[in-house]
C-alpha cells in the first residue's frame, strides 16, 4: 500500500534525481518551484508518480499541491484511498 511516507519518499527521490541535488537537501514543505523544477521535469515527475501509484494524475497536480507534504497528503487521502476501494 502507498502510504503518505512512501509517497513523500518517492517524490523526494525523483525530485532529487531531476534537479541534481541530494535528498537531504530537500524539505517536504518547500514549494517545487523553489527548487527550480522546470515544467518538463514536473510533467516527468507526475508521469513517474502516476505510473508508480497506478492511477491517472492531472499534469497540474504538482502546481495544485505545491509541496511534497501537500502532494502526499492529497494523494493519500483522495487518490490512493479511492483507487483501493
């Protein structure tokens, strides 16, 4: 099952990979755009997350839930829980 912590970890790992920094330098309450995440990278991250979760995510999800914490909370409460029902 995809928990809030697992989603946060996945997003942190992918964000670090895309922007080329260490995961220890990423905070779950700093907006994605503050890390310099470009729109193409945001789309790739959304696609990776969508594939990993096994659900379709809107391409704007990272803009609507602009931090790892907010994104993980949203996905855990509204997407993952509904897809397992």
